[in-house]
C-alpha cells in the first residue's frame, strides 16, 4: 500500500534489544530480552515471546482513505 501524496507515514523509533534463549537442565524453554536502557523482560514460552515482538511499535502506514473503515 502506497502512502498518498503529501502524507508521510508515521515511523516509530527503532527498538533495540538483546535476546537470550536457552533450555534449562529440566528441558524447560526460557528467553530474556533486555532493552538498551536496561529494562528486562523474561519469557517462559516461545509463543509469549512472539506475541511480545509482534506488538513492538513497528513503523506504521496510515490507512487508505478510500478503503474500508
């Protein structure tokens, strides 16, 4: 979808994080994300991690003004 002339797409600030994934001695899956500013976030499920990453503020393009609402 192209951005209409004269309208700029909103762009979110880049999100940088360090991701560590491991299997513990009992076979359980774990992950930990740390943002550049030091904020940590732990995950006990790969699905929880995928949900989190999918909700980060990625670049957004405005809806097509002629499209469905």
